[in-house]
């Protein structure tokens, strides 16, 4: 657990000295490190961002009364406390709340408490004139009020428009990571778990939801209703949730007796069936897989009209963007079906990983998010095999590596303290790298042993908080006798392992130290590049940090324990070797034509092949590419082009390898090929290098032309085939491939003549809309259909197509409209800005918009949030000139600490632009020469470009 030792000591031992030194009538030998002042000018009796451990909450009795007309709320909370150290003060969190009353309730009677506020740390101090004694139980009663937030966190206002045009208001919560304190005074840190008994007052036209089922409803004088909810299990503050709305619901019951309900605005309730069925199957799967019953009687899934993130795992009341939950059989695409199922799988996995067992502090957020991301794929692979989720996991690892290859990356487990730092932990490293290293560990231990270990972890620490080492201990000594872990699966596995020498050695205490291995992956940033050189039967291995930098000193001091896997031309049987040192040698049983390390890229590392290694693999791909799995082919494409960036591989070697893609048909290698080739011309688009840019575009279109021309304009085929078709046809139309443009133009004309009533195949509609949005009339027609539609997935595709348009006045208006939120939701603004920044006619507009509206954006989306980071990187990370680098540095360098000067995303984009400059300086002449040999002139005209997937531009 990454907490500064001095801070731990202060929290555990010096809290009372600090408090007593500042309270009247008490002496203390050690003054605080600085003297914070409360808003009334008095000394504030705590000088740390983290709360003291002097007292802890046991039970919150919370009453909330939102007024959806005046857009404010009031409430009261009675907190049952246990005192661990004699004290005169209670320190807890509060943000933007007006505290009108504070009373201490004790056996000897009630007494008023003095309230001090320290907004810099979002803390309250409740001062008692008598000592609160160790091991004593007390109750604190507080009354408070505030406005419903205009942001997307805390207790906030959401609105939606009915099919008749009426605007209605919803009050909803989003507390993760540090916003419960904006709804009620509380100990807003994950380790302060407590029970909650919640009451909500509302008007009869609304209904109320919370984590637990409603047990009774009371009619109050004046016509208000008060809903009383059952007492919750012990949980962290960030998982508390409540919603007041007029939503409708549909329900089913799982095989284990849990009531599942999906809520949505009344006009969209007919789009909830798919999510309901998916949630029932997934909750049953987790109940069985973890062999730990879901502890609540119900699970509600609610589609919120305004929602910043994708979804939130509030215990028993998960909340989602409408696009993450609503599905229409005739309007939604294969991508929608896949995405909705995955996001539900993620949030329901959290009901165990995160809710039942919670990280001690936000430095180990990955224990929540990495596991939930990983379990998405494990669960959906079983519950919905037709979705072929294994085809998409590798993309998550490539996305994580993109961030993790920069010196500004951070360890999976990183020290954080303030809310902005905590927000920044919600990134690709915590989610995607976390999932990828778990997948690597499962492959190393075997799926059976891994499952035994994580079930042991969940059972040992149910309703508790954990650190990294707790997980590694649970995954060690799988066959050790443990009363908590006895079970049929464990018995069968260990019995078999004793008779299989190749398996049993991994479970011998002498051979396998899970903690030592995994600490190298979680306590240091980055990932290894393993260089392989084959001489006869001898294979020399060398590891170093893969890092995009000119400074070799930044690579020093890194060493991983790498679970290597490999196959050869002589054997497709996977061989394993644990690389613990910087260099090692292994011996093959015979000489081979080729060797492929990191089989299926199950490991989170890159591989470079010295000597003729790349040549041999390129020849294999050219002549018999199916000898390797699609994941192996995708990883070779990724590794080759990424090694160009660090000077290990020449660009022409990577381009020669890419030639095999003319025969490729599988989604992962195709999208990865595009993901490596397209960014090359994206850099040129922002440099006005039209001739070379069009040569590169022409090469890519030619490479995939046969596959593009084989695509049908339909919704037929497997999910992977349908997702690939959507992407290829959109790419072809944006690149002005004549057959694609002709078909899309014809379909758009017919669709428009039918006033949008003609049924378009969902999977190809994006390509059709993209062509239609090129003219002012077409753009206006599409926008009108966007405004009228009640189908979330259709609106999403129209919105994306509008950002692809070459019409600059429309692009500018669209960003401004998204910021105001009147027709286009502000929650979608980050996507709109990033997509327009990928458009050759829009990138300058997006950069200007980001700068001019920076203060508004950070107020709406929060400093450190993934939304802000996405816009910063998305808008600027395709620049590749020193002039633009200076422009970017000048703007962000002029910010203050309060407005984001220290954000990690600013460091990341600066590094990325520098890498782009180096890449262009080093490789443009070679690229020009290689393309001249293949394409002496341009064969594709310039066009605008979208970004429908995070890791692939167009």
C-alpha cells in the first residue's frame, strides 16, 4: 500500500497531539506542521487532507428532501460514532453544504457542537466542550442544505425532454470518488465503512430509489411522501446512491432470487428489455462463479439522462448513461449490443470487487477497476458467447501501453491524496493495464488456480478494505489447507496438480512467489521490452523498459518478473519461462525457422526479434498468416510499429510486414493495422503535407480494398464481423472510396426522401450519415432527426457523423451547442470536441474551443477527470511541429494550480507531441521513399476524419 510512512505515523499516533494543541484548555507538546484557519478565523484542529482515525462512523441515519422545482435540497443525518482516542473534536467531510445545526447526543444528554469549516480540505470540525472518551459510542445530529449541483457529481440535477417537448427534472447522485460530502456530511474515505438507513421526501408525482428496497411510505402533512428504505450492508460512502424521478421500470428475478429492475424515462422504457435480460444472466453468473451470494435483495439499473462517466456501481442501484443501457432491436447496432453488455458486466462485477471488498485507499483503485474490467471479459464470454468478446480484449492492452510508454505514466498502485489526484487514477492504467496484468497472471497460474485465489480473497475480506498484498497472499499457496477455502473446485484442482509436474511446480512455495512477481507489475510504472535473439538452439533474452524518450537514464533501474510464453515453427505447444533477470538464455529442443514470444499477447510486454527474427515472421505472415492466431498477428503489427518509435525496428521493416494485411479478415489484426497506419497520415494532416498524406491514404485503402469491397450493406454475420463491417465501410466512405461513396449517397437520399422512416441497417448507418453530413442541407436534416429521436443509439451515430462534416461553421456551432446543453447533452461534449479535433477541417476549431472555454470545462467536468484528460490529449496529441508544441506548452503553462497546471494529462500530451516531432524528423524520408516505390502519386483525395474507436482513427 503506497502511503507515505510519515503520514501513517501522524494519522495513527499524533492526531490527538495536533488536536489538543489547538483546543482551549488542552496542552500538546507538538504543534501542527502549519496552522489552518477555519472560515470564521479560528484555528482549524486538523492539518491533513486525510481524515484522522480518532473516530469512525458505524451507522448513518440520513434524511434527504430534494425540491425539483427550486432545484435545491435539505436534509439531516444522525451518525452513530465510535471513539478510538480521547478527543474534543470530530473531523469529517462537507463540501458546499450549509450546516444549520450540529448536536452531540450522548447518554448524559444532548449538547450543541461548535462547527468549524475548512473548505480547502472540504472538512468540518465539530468541537465538543467535553471530552469524547476512547471506546465510547456517541451520536452526532446535523442539519444541512444546498443547491442541486449543476455538474455531474454530488447530488445533481439532470433533465430530459419528453416526446411532447416538456422538460422534466431528475435529481440523481454520483459520489465516486469524493462527492458524497457534497450531499451530506460524512467520513468520505473508502475505509470508513458503515451502515445506512435512508429516508427520502418527494412529491407524489415522483418516485425515489436508493441502495436498498423501500420498506414503507409515509404521507406527510402538506401532501409530501416520505419513503423509508431498508438498512444497508456496511459500505463505503462513495457507493451510497439515491434518485428522485418519474422513471418507469421493468423487472425480472434471477435464479438466486434477486429482483432486477431497469429504470428509464417513460418514453424510452421500451428500450430496456435487452439490458434487463443481460443483467439477470450476468448477476447469476457472478453469484455462481464467486460462490458468494449477492448480499442485497435487489439490483436496480437506472439510465440517467445526464451522466459524465459510462456507469457507476452504487451497491444495489447501478447508474448508467442512457447509451450504456438502452437498446432497440431495430435501431441499435452490434457495437451497441456489445457495449451495453460489457458495461453492465463491469458494474455488476463491482458488486463483489469494490463493493463487497473495497480498496483501503484510492492508491489501489486498480483492485476495483482492473478487476471489474477483467471480469467483463470473463463473464460475457460465458453468458453471451455470441458477442465474441475475446476479439476485443487485446485492444485494451494496446490502449494501456500507449499511456504506459510515457515517462509521465504512473504505477498501477500510486500514492494519491487530494481529490484531483484521486480523479486522475481513473485512467487506462488503473482500468486496462490492471485488467491486462490480471489476465497475464491468470494465464500464468491457470484459470482454475486463479479462480480459487480470487474467491479466497473475496471470502477473506468480505465487507472489509484491502491493499495489494492481500490479493497476492490469497493467490499464493493455492493448495494450502484453509477452512475458508474448502470447496469442490479447489479439491479437484489440487488433486490433479499433484500428478502433473508441469503444473505442480508453479504451486510449490519454493518456485512461485506471486507477491514478488506482481509487485514488479504494480509498484513500478511502465512495462518491459523483451529482446529475443535466436542462434541455432540458443535463445538469448534481454529485458529493458519500453519508453518513448531520448533520455536513456529514464529506463534505468527497472526490472520485471516476466511470465514468458512462446511457440515455434516446430511446435504449437505453448512453452513457458519466468524471466526474473535482465538477461537469460534458454535452449530449444531443435533449430527452428521462427519463434513467436508472448503467445496471444497474454503478457503485458512487447517483444523485439534481433537478427532475422522479424524477417522470418514477416515471411510467415505473407505466406501462411493463419499459422498464427489473430491475436498473435495483431500483436506483431503493434510491436513492429511501436518499435519503430524507439529505434529498434526500421520503418520499412514494419511497412513490409503490413503488406500481409491485404489477406487479413479478422477484426483484431485489421483494426490494429489501421490503428498503426492511420496515425501516420493524421500527423501529416496537421502539417499540410498533401502529397505524402494522400500517398499514405492511398496505400491504406489499397491494402484493405478487397476486404472493403466484400462487405455487404447489411446487419448480417457474427458480432465481430458486423463491428468490422461498420468500421471498414465508414473508413472507406471517409476516404472517398468510390463504390462506398456511391452506395452511401444512394441510401442517404432514399432515407431522407422517406423523412428518416426507411429502415437502414444499423451497422452501416454511420457510413451513410457521414456522407449525408457533407452538405448543409444534409447536415441540417440529420440534426433535426437527432433532435426528434428518442432512440439513444441512433442519436449517438448521427452525432458522430455530424462531427465528421467538412462544414466548419456547423462544427463550431456543434461544440457551442454541446457546451450549453440545450439540445445536445453536455455529457457528450468531450466526445464531440475530440471527434472534431480529428477532423482536418476542425482540429484548429477544437483547440481554440478548448482554450477559450477551459474554465467552464473544468467547472463542469472536474479537474483530474477522465473527461478533461480525454479532451486535453485528444485535441493536441496529433500535433508534430515545434511551433505547436510551444503553443500547447504556453497555454497550459499559464494555468495556476487551481486551474490544472499540474494535471498529468498535460505532461502526457507534451511528451506525445515531442515523440511525434522525433518520429517525423527521423522517418519521413524513409516513408516517402517506400511509398514512392509503391505509389508514385496521390490516389485518394483529402477528406474529414472521425474517431469512432479510442484506439483507431480514420
